[in-house]
C-alpha cells in the first residue's frame, strides 16, 4: 500500500467525524426536545386529574338478606375533561349500603371497575366489568334464615360484575352475644355493582 493512501485514510476519517458530529448533535437535541415535550404533556395530564365521587347501584338475591337493593359511592381519580360517556376506569375506595328484606349490610373497601356514565349524572349506569374487596357489617332481622334471626356479623366480601351481572361471596363472623353459628358464608347474584 502506498504511503500516500495511508495518510489520506486518517484524514478522511477525521473529516467524516467532523461532518457527522453536527448531525448527531441535532438528533440528540431533537430527542431531548421530544422527551421534554412528552414530560410536559404527562405533567399537564397529571395536573388535570381530580378525585370525583361516582354512585353505583345493585339489586340482588342473596343469603341472608334474601332480596336487597343498595347504593354505593366510589372515589376515583380521573382527568377533569373526561365525561365518561364511554368506558372509564373507576378505581378507588368504595362505600356501600344495602338494605334488604331480612337485614341490612354496610360495606367499605377497594373497587376497580370499568363503566359508563351515559346520562351525564353521577351514577355509573353501565358497569362493563368490576371487582371489589370489601369489609362488611351485616345485621339480620325478621324471618332471616338464621337461628336466631336477629344477629350481627362482620367479615369480608368479594364482588365481581360482568356486563352489569353481579356475583358476590363472603365470610362473616358473629360479633354479637347471641347463640348460634360463629361463621356464615354469604353469597348473592343480581344486577349492578
């Protein structure tokens, strides 16, 4: 290889690096600008999120309440601009009160559901899918299928809904001094969440 060619190659390499450096720097600046823009959008969306209360309802056949209807409130964090005319994720703490033919149940826990508020109101009209794990206080009375019928229980309940159809199961322990079984298993199915 001639000596002249050996001297030209390092010079060409230096020239290529010198010419490529501004292109690489421009690409790095573009990436930095894009990253800053994405971070700004995320910060704007995070600042736009607010906690809101949404109402739920359910009607069901269950043991030991027999027939019951309840309302609940879930506190979810959603962007202010979302009207939830289509599916929205309502994830948060939930309170629920459910009076029935043979007792009343109060529950509190964490719920995750996808639902719609079609009417523009506070109720989640359509629960597409939902799950809740709740602590439960239950007071039975009247002709409840318990011996004796007037009893108080506390425990937990798992509730699952698919396209408005709800199924729930729970385990409750007696908290009063009446005689009878210490534990009962609750279950129910119905409409809503």
